[in-house]
C-alpha cells in the first residue's frame, strides 16, 4: 500500500521545466522569424530545406504586413529575426530603441498590374489617358498603404505616374500583399496591384504588365536579427547565403550578401 501511495504521489508531481515531451523543442532550439507576407512561398521552402539539414532546430514563422510585425516586435513579441519588405519599418524599430543587427538586403521585387487569368486587357496602361480609359467603373485592389510596403510602393508609383487622384475612388483595400492576390483570385475586382513574385507560380492570376516610374526606389527586402543565439546566427546565414535560389524560384530577385 505504501508503494502504491508513493507512485500516485509521483504521478501528481508537476513537470519540471526540463521535462519536455518528444514533440516539443527547447526554446533555444527554436528560431522565430517575423516575415513580410509576400515572402511566404520562398520562406516556406527555405524553412523546409534548413530543418532538413538541422533536424534539432525548429523554424517558426509569423507572416503579416511589415508595419504590423514591427509594432508587435516593439511591444515585446519574441521574434529572433525580422524580414521587412522595406527599410522604413526597420528604421521605425531603431527609433523606438529596439535592439537589432544592421539590416542586410536579402531580396528584391517588382510592382505589377494583375488580373484573373481570363482577363482580356489588350495593352498595358502607361499614361494618364491609358489609366483613365481602363478605370471607368472598375475596381482595383491595393494593399493598405498605411501598413503594407506593397501599398506604399503602389501609391508612390501611381502618384508619380499622375493617376492616383483618378484611381483612388475605385480602390479596394487589402490588409497585405497576399490578400491582394487572393481577392483577385476570387474575382473581388478585375485588377490589382501586386508584387511580381505573386504570379510566378500562380495559375489563377496573370501579370498584365510591370509598373514602373522614374524616381521610384527599387523594392528591397531587409533582414535584421533581434535576438542573438547560435541557431539564430545559423539560420540567418542560411537565408543570406543559401536563400537566393529559393527566392529566385519564387519570382524574387536575389541579392548577394556583402
């Protein structure tokens, strides 16, 4: 009876922090990446490749608009790495005294006009007159310029092209870059402004034409480390030195680290 009582007492003892189930990974073997939503396709393939080479390390990724991710990090979210679709939100974090490494350019992208795959647009609109003829009573999906770098790039380009004022009343706002594509896939609007990478491996949409304007800065993605550990350093290096081929396959332009 005494032996049975001791066994029951042992079973009722709380688990100590060092007792981890077979499916769990210690915190120091988990790397958390906050990444711009537009990088999802590339990052998921990079994650698989890295974990295959480093089976004891788990990569956990949170995707979203760069602005929202930056705000979460500034409020103490446990991100080890931050991949932003522009430099602005990294600068914002720096101004808010967030400790992090120097930013490194990891990939590039382009801005395009997209539509569902069955669109019959005859030519690419380049002038104010072209856009005026195209707009009519149609809707255009744009990522929110207040939180999404894609939305900021789009607005800046349309302003420089001289068509923002005409097209603004016809805009449908999406929360991030991936939602722009999903809304076009569902037919929520006939046109949308998306990253060039969005249509690379997507049969449901097509790129009608690239959109460029003199004076627009190139679209670049920046990586910073917000926490230091051997595993964080290892995965960051993998992103920088091995990630290029995965970004290219996903429709991005790759940057060689300097």
